[in-house]
C-alpha cells in the first residue's frame, strides 16, 4: 500500500451544459495529472449538472458518451477520476458517483442515499448501499453532498478500513441560505474530528440561469485532525491539491467506537458484513 497519495479536488459551476462540463472536466483531469496527482475528485453531478430543469431532458446516450470520454481521459492521463452524473432509471433518476481507475475502467459506483433539494426529492430516489473501494491499495469511501450529514454512511466504511472520504457536493440553494452557510461555517462539516480519516470535498460555485440560486464553494482537503491542507474560495472555479500522509489516518475514534459500549460491538460487525456484501452492486 502506498504511504502517500496526492489528491486534487476541482470546484466547478453547478448549472452549465453537459458539453461545457465535459470540456472542463477533461481539462482538469489533464491539469491534475500534470501536477502529479494520482486521483482527482469532481463535484456532485459535474457532468450532467445539478440543475434539474435541464437534467431531466438530457439524452441519456450523451451522458453515457461523456462517461466514456472521462474513462478515455483517465487512461490517457494515467490518473484516477471520480466524476458525477444524474441518470434516468426505469422509474426515477439516480444521483451517481463513478470511480474510474488509471486504465479507464469504472470500478465502483455509488448512488446518493439522502435526497436534498426540492427538485432532487421530486425526481430522484436514493441508493441502497454504502461505498467502499480501493485506490492504489488504499481503502476509500464516498458520500454525496447531503449524505455527509449522516455519519453512519462513512463511519461504517471507516470501521472496515477506509482512510479517505471523498465527498462530491453541490451545496446550491437560495442566495440567502448560501450566505448563511458561509457565515455559520460551511455546508460540509469536517469528518476528521469524529473519525480520524482524511476528508476531500469538491463543491460547486455559480448561479442558476434564473439568478435565484447560487452555491457556496469552499471545497477543501482536510487531514484527520480536521486541519485544512487546502481550501478553495466562495466564487471561482479552481483546483486544490494536497499530499495525504496516510499514516495520519489511524481511524482511532472509529476503532474506539467499535469497542465501546461493548453491547454494540456485534452489531457493528454485522453492519460491516452487510456493507461488504453490497458494495460492488451496480446502482439501478
């Protein structure tokens, strides 16, 4: 297993067209690789956008083609990509994160569990598994945006050994609500202080086409104590990068939770077993 992992997180606009988003994604994949990163995380639904008035009318073949181009970019740049789409299923939509390895293969997919805004609640349904996968021999997990408010979704994978939480997000909301998020702290609360794992967030910026909503930015990479290694601003598209010293992610708070109180210990073991049985299922 590698001792360090250089990671980049890209902050992008949340309400642009698929062709625009794909072009920016491919450009940042190349940029991250040139900077020496081995994995680059993009925001929630970075390919399709999170703006549902256009998302629901997208040609699903175009979405799949965009994913194929991302796979080709991962292979060409010898880098792991974590990208997002919102895709139509037989009954509703799924909000998906796709983990693409350096060979250009989608090796893991996760569907957001907890829906957030009104449009997402209206059009989407949640997934039914937790995320656990490997990058360069390092166990990792994923949550999407609102999922981060539900600690069991990353703490159970951390019990199974995950040292890094990748957290694509789109904290879009009414302008007043976003301003409050910035004033009160941030949309995503650091997980290191309750888990002792790394936390990598790629969030969005920019306004909706009607000017009624915006997004809070503030992407970050934080080490297991909660200290920021890199942070992005409120308003601009940008890429942040940090080197993760994996020895710092000792999961000590997680390990304590597995033992104390003792009566819960067998239930944690049962939940980890059920998580492992489902982790490779394709979200449908």
